[in-house]
C-alpha cells in the first residue's frame, strides 16, 4: 500500500506520461510494480547465472582463451579441433555407453518395482522405503561405499560371486569392467524414478482394468493395453530427463576414479573431460566449445526421442 | 527447449493428496480367487520383493558393518560378513586423520544458509508469478523453466569467472548465493501450490488495507507451510550432497564440506576401508534420519516436480 500512495500523488498527470497501454488502471500499475519486485530475485538470478554465462560461454568458445588470458578470436577453430580430438570422441562414446545401458535398465527396473508395489502386498510402504533409500544416499558417500563393494580382494561383490564359484573381475581397475561397474552404481539409485512411476501407475483408472478383465484380457495384455499407454507420458519424461542428466554425469565417476577417468581412459566421460580441460589444462576456450557441442548432442538426442518415442505417447490419461 | 512442456505434463501437476488409494485394486468382493492361488501369488510377490530389497541394501549394510569392523576383520581373506567384535576405532581413527567435526559444521552452515535463501526467494518469486497479475509473468515463468534445460557444464566456467573476478572463490558465497536468487524447480512447485489457493483470501485482506507484501507474509505464507518445509528439505539434501560446487570453489581445506573432505580422504587413504566406511556412515545418517521423519514430504515432492532426491 505504502509505495502506491507515495508514488501516485507525486507522479505527473496521466496525459503527460507515456503509457504502455491506454486504459491501464492504477491497480494494474501497482500490480506491475509488485510483480516485478516479488520476482526480482529470479530476474537477477537469470541474468547473472544464465543469460550472461550462456553468452560468455559461446563467445569464449570462439577464442583461444585460457584461465589466465582472454585469448584471440579464432572463429570455429575450437569446433574443428574437437572433430579430430580422439580423446573427446572416446569420452563421448563412454558417456553414451553408460547412458545407453543405465537408462533403459533403470526405467525398466523402476517400472517393474512400481508395478510390484502397486499390487496389493503387505508391507508395501516398507518395501517402498527400502528401494528408495539408495537414491538419497549422498553421491560421494555412495561412490566411496561402491569402491569398497567393488574392491577385488576385500569387496563384498567378488566375495559373493566367489561363493557361487565365479572369480569376479577387478571391476574399477579393469578397463573392460569399469564401465559396467558404473552402470550398476547408476541403476542402484533407481528409487526416485520408481516413486515417479508409482504415482503414474496409481493414476491409471481402475475401471479400465475391470473392463479389460470382463473382456477376458490376461495380465500381460492388461499391461500392454491399459498400463503402458497410461504410463507412456511418464516413461517419455523419464527417458528425456534421463538423457539430459546422462550427459551431465560427473560426480560418481570423479570420486570413483579420483578424477582420472581411468583405468586407461575407460571411464573418461564427457563431463569429466570437460572439467579436466578447464581446471587441469586451463583450456577454457576449447572447453567452452566442447560444452556447446555436448549440449547440442544432448538436445539432438532428446529431440529425436520426442519425434520417435513421443509420437507413440498417449495423452488421454492425465 | 521442446522438453519443458511435455516434461511438466509428465510430472503430475496438482496439489498433493493424502495417501493415495490403490486405484488399480478392485474391491475384494469382485475378485475372489481360491485360497491356495492367493497364497501362492502372495508368497511369490514377497519372495521377489524381499530378494530385490536384499540386493539393494547390500552396499548399505556393507558400509555400516564395515564401519564397526576391526582392521583384522576388514582385511580377512574369506570375507567376514558379520564382525565378531564391534569396534569404534574406525570413527576415532577417521577423526584423527581428518577434521571430521569441522567438515560437518561447515556443511551444516552452508546447508542452513542455502535453505533460508531457497525458501525465502522461491516463495517470493512463486508468489509474484502465481498471485499478482502483471504483464510478463507468463514469459518470466517460461524463461525460468527454460533455464533448467541448460546443463551445468555450459554455465559453470563463466559463473566461476564472475566469482573469481569478485574475489569470492575460496569462500562459501558461490555455494550459497544462487539459492537466494530463486531456484527454478522450487519456484515451479510453490507456484502450483499458491495458484491452488482461492483468490478471495487476497481480496478480503486487500479490502482490509493490506498491501501485497503484508498479504504474502501474513495471509498466504502460513497456508503453504508444508510446501515451504518440502522446499527446505530438498534444498538441505541438495546442499548436503553437493560435490561439484565445493570441488570447484573451495581450495582451503578448512572450508571443505563433508562430501569434498570424504573425496580427498578416499584419494589419500584408499585402502583404509574402516575409517572410510565410518565417515560414509556419518554422512548418510542425517539424510536417512531426515527421510524417516519426512517420508511423505519427500515422496510427494518427488512426484510433483520429478526432481531426483
């Protein structure tokens, strides 16, 4: 109230003032001020933490700048260098490998868990907690624990494999098994996706199941023709956000490999290679170009998924 | 990005409900299978669920038991599952090897400041978007959502440069300040809540002579307390778990958070499994305790925003 009364009398007559639109009332003008005031933190945040950084990042990607110097303008040279940088392509390949295995496995696993928990079972909420728990474990703690689980001599995994007569690999120190080990760690955190899908399963109209049952549909065809269509928006959501998150994969691999991406570069993912280029090699111009290429690749993959998988999504539900 | 709208359509946009009913279960009278089939399916369900949950919990059990095992048990060649003798040596050893208490205190302070910032700023912005009619609010809302589509690796370096220019690297400011500038997912969450409140609440307060700020603080905020608690909880977790921020900004080891400290601890003493598991356990405990106290808030919040906890 105070600001309205203070400004209104002192402002010049309405006719002399430029007005954004004729007929804007006093209330509307007051609302405009209050709205901007309430939203000012976000406006400042967007300018400072997104708009400027995005512009600056693109500008830097066209220069030879390092952490210490601004460098000179070289056009698209950094992008051309990326095309022939074998380490970058290997990092991209590793990222896609881990994403390509862990995302479908996670989604399938989360869906199975959600369907199981949606059935009438005693102790449903206890199971839900148990499956959810790993996904809230802090990433660094989880990586440290997994490094112990995967330890070839003293770890629980190879000890378990030993009891059934399998000699386990040395996991994180074996170039062939390090990536599968990371996939296991990723799938372990499936709990939050399970919760999202469980909410989706519970939104499927019950009478449709009844109808299907009366029509003689068996469990599989009820899943195929009732559950799956109603779940498809949730599954597409999981797929797209999963792809975007997969290209940002960093913390687990950093902690598990002490920032090296080893052994023999087998776990060097794009996020880590980019981090190294900035904070180890100080090649900030090059790293900026890399960030844009990564962003474009991630966006392209998400777009392709929308165009292909998204076309089959059923929006009649929610 | 094209993702925004559909992604939001996927995450159910509605105020939280009370414990959901089992929509897919028909009433008991409709389906009356023979007792033995019922028993068999129930057994099969539980067998699968118990089997899977045991697999899921092995790493955590391994962590907790490891924290209390003696050095001899930890290094025994046929793996010792359950320690004969419980010891607290790993905790004392960890406290000697690195400043555990300081790291926990640092993390707690960062978490507290971040929670205050995130709740206050996101509530303000959410209110401005949901309950004040001004030109540009829809555009701003779309822009806020669009910023969530930009990956951290694009903005990470320029933001780092801003703080470096201001001389704020190696302080906690870069870890806390962004939360005071409105966090998009929380703004989204609170906006949904605020829009669901009837307009008449504000109207009657306005007739009584209250201005927007007074309506916000006295009338509306008390009504959305559960949502504010949810936001606080999520921010606490996010700050407690944050690794990249401290990794980039903190070089003075006295400022380290527990996650950053644990990472360097692992790098230096990678075979000291006892103390490592002790510290990991201590890092996990606050999160698990919080979760048990606020289970419903967690689950509803994740369902609403689709955010990973």
